[in-house]
C-alpha cells in the first residue's frame, strides 16, 4: 500500500496526464525507456542543462533549486501543460514540507525557449496536498482506471499496453 510520503513528481505528472498511466507505473510497469520522446528529454536534460544540479528528495527528484528559493524544471515540450504545473507545485510542496523555503517554480521549455514562473502560494500548497491524496487513491485502487480516448494516447509510452490488451 502506497502512502503520501511515497508520492513523487512522476506520480503527480501521471495523475494529470492519465490516471491509468499512474496506476500502471505504481505497479512497476515502466516502458518509458522505450519511448523516443522520453529518450529525447533525457538526452536534452543531460546535454543542454548540465549546469543545473538535480535535487533528490527521495520519492521526488527535481531538476534544480536555485539560491533565490525557486525550483527549476526542464521540459522538452513546446508548451506548458497542467501536468507540468502540478509536478512543479508538488516539488515546492515537498521542499516546504521539509522546511526548505520556496518562492515557486520556473518551468523551462526547451523547444519554445520560454519560461513560465509559478509562485507558490497557500492555495497552491492546498492544491498540491489534494493532488497527493488523489494520487494515493488512484494507486491504491484495486482496479485500473479506464483508458482515455485513443487520441489522448498519442506518444504515450503505455499506449501499446492499453490498446493491445
């Protein structure tokens, strides 16, 4: 049984992207390494943003925490998503939980060369808390959430599993 302390940024990202993906991931099904998009993101992070130092929080691993109390996350996509914002919010939540001061998060989008600044407010803290509860609920469910419409699955590492089973 997974607990709140076990929830990391990937869990939150998958909660927003696809609850079924979260449920499968939590059970050890991890085809991400076979996905070209994931491979591209890993290579991009290792080569382009090498000046950043990752921060390991156990269940969560954020890309960088700067001297002005901002979490930095690198995204290879061109545009922001709710999953990106939720993941960054989760990292802020995790840092505040252990007593590290946080102003917010900055999302860096490689393809568009843009950034998005997300202040971390008490409302965002409550939202992150609720996200953790939702993720625990999905993961601890005895049955898989339904698969989404096939159009939403484009580029997903789990697509073959969901649509061939």
